[in-house]
């Protein structure tokens, strides 16, 4: 099971980009951030025992 979510700086979940079973390998996901202002956001990628959160910067 793979989960990829986007959060704001307050920890509110803004988008679920992936939530399901994925085949092993490289994958690409696009986030339609048209309705979001410039700023700092975070994404969290979870897969089995893997769990990583990173910061991303959205610039308009």
C-alpha cells in the first residue's frame, strides 16, 4: 500500500495524490496546485515500512 499526501504548514491535509497498491518501480505523480497560493507545503510518502516527509516550495 502506497500513500502520498500534501499538507500545509499547520498540518492540514490538502491533497491525496496516491492511495493504493503500486507496482515496484519508478512512478510520476502530478499535483494540480492551481487553487493553492505560493508558500511552503509538505508531502508525506508512505509505503510499507518506508515513511518520509519533505518540504516543498510552491512559487507562482
